[in-house]
């Protein structure tokens, strides 16, 4: 714990030094002249390099030709490599437990039908890890939070023969899940021998919401009722695939609050939606920080802006820089130029939500603006307002925004690592064995770290 505490302290110190960068919204780039806030030597260097060179700042390896970069930037990248949790999964996982049904010619589509490749990748790996956890720490059943239509639970129940109780707050999703379960069983009866289905465990789908103030006693009672258990003499594991915002911390508290819970596996997401003392001062419990160490330490708060940038896909942006897909990167400059125009016309309407516009080759600023403001009061702005010398200058400096955004993304893994290490320390402070590692391809699934914990 001491080493982890020291790493967190060092990380927060580095974060404090560069919070001016993390807390700067890119859409305010022209309005607040973010470029001038960069150290002058950074400005000079970034203004004169090919954009593909920026990709070096986002890689895990040492920057090529270090001597050509500003010393402070190189030192920053070295510190980040030391402090940030690795985002690349191991090429050869230590343990493997493949599911035969995923390769069955007639049944495999039942686990992947209407499931996007990203989700298929996540479900396959998450199910394998949870099955391994169940083998290493045997339990009576697993509780899956935020189960949706039951893709993960279905693979665990029918593929690995593990009993799963699904918590999902939307009743229509639970109904869809039951229908898919029945369809799978019908298909299996046609294409499998009876002995090949003897291990099947139909998931139990429970319509219930789990909140930060849900008591363990109520949670356990819900499980008893759903599974028809007579008492609390049972054990279980808790899993969650991308529980949003505060739900991840809530799972951790429930894990610690129930003696029957023996292991915990979850991959978090949407860090910006977590409650903090700064954003929700009246709340009783927060999503961050969790550990006693950070709760007792001043300067441990993370701004909304820093938590939001920590959820962005660093690797995808790096690839676009490397391959020269610069046209797609211009979208930030269009939004920032639009923000300056909007605030000039409506000073009190800063940061208003606009429509998301996908960049297309050859799209002009006028075309972008009309699509972005469709259905808003800004739609009535005279087109002449969009054509002025200031806007033309802003748009000509689009490469500066690419550089600035790259610098922010460079810091993003540090913020996520602070959140993950705080969670790890919180569990360790409560006598848990904890491990955090990357398990998904970050290009498919940017939030790719699983937190795994066990307790006596």
C-alpha cells in the first residue's frame, strides 16, 4: 500500500502542475486563447513540426529523437510512462478458458446476434475472466450489475455453466433477455445432445436499481427472493461490464458490505459522471475519492474536465495522427470557431449544446455551422456573421488545436490511473487482494482496465 500511496501522491503532484492544460476546454481554444498559455518553447516547437510527429507524445515507448523535443515535454512523457497503468493488454494472457459454444456453427450467433464487434470483444474476454475467477474462488452464483439484455450472463450461464443473477433497472431489457434465453435453449435442443446441455444455467433477470444508499441487507434480500433461497448461507461474485459513473464505486461498497461476496470483477466507465465533493457537496458518499489516503489528503480532487478527457480514445487519435487523417481532426477547430461566434452574439449562452456533426471531406465551415445549430436559436444567425476576418484566422490555425488536444490526451491516462489506483487502494485498505490490468483492445474499447478483487 505504501508504494501505491507514493505513486498516487506523485501523480497528483504532476496533475497539479498541468491542471491548466487538463481543465481547458478545446471549444474555448479561440475565445480564451489557449495557445498563449503553452510555454513559449512548446509553442515554437509545435508550430513547426509535421502533425504526424505529435503521435509520439501518445505512445508508450520512448519518443524518437528526444533531443529535438522541448526538455520539459520529454520529462513529462517519461513521468507519465512511469506513473500510468499500462493500457496495452498482454499479448498472451497468463490463463485462458475459451468457451466451446462460441465456435459452434449453429449456436455461436446466439451470443453475438445484434452485438457490435466492440461488445463481442468485451463480452468474450470478460466472460473468460469471470469464469476463471469462479474456478479460482468457487462461489454459488455470480451477480451481474447493469446486465442489459444479458449478453454476458448468457455466455456465463450457457457457455460456462455458471448461475448468474442479473440486476437491470429497465424491465423491457429484462424481457428481451428472457426471450433471447428461451430462443437459445430452443436452438440448443435442436443442435446439441442432451449431455452437452446438462451444464446449462438459465440466467435469472431481476428488475431492480442499485443506488449508493442501497443497504446490503436489502440487496441480499433481493437475491434470496430472485433465486428462491431460504437463508443467507450462500456465496457469490460481483461483476460489472462498464458500470457507469458512481455504479462502479457502489459495486465496491456492496462487495465490502456483504460477507458472502468473495470476488469482484468490474470495468468502469464514464468517470465524468462520478460525484465528487466539489460537484455534489451535499452528497453523503462520493464516487471519488474512495480511499482513506486520498480523502485525508488535500488537493486530491479531480475536475470534471479532467475526468471527461480521461475517457477519450488516446490510441484512436494517435492512429489518425500517424496515418495523416487530418481532415477528421479539423472538427475541433470548427466547433471552437463556432463557439467564438455564438458567444460574441449571445454572451450568456456559452457552452450551449450543439448537434454532433461528423466531419466529411471538403465540408466548409458554413456547412458545419448550419448542421451543428439546426433546431437551436443560433440557426437564425445571418450568414454574414460567419464570414469575417477573425473566423478566417481561427480556421487557418486549426493545426494549433490538434497540437493542444494532443497535449491534453497525453495527460488523460494519468487521470484514469489516479482514479483506478484510488479504487485499488480503497479495496486494499479493506483487506482485499486487488489487481488491475488492461484486458480489452484500447482501440475497440478505450475503458479497458478491469479491477479484480478477492477477500476472505
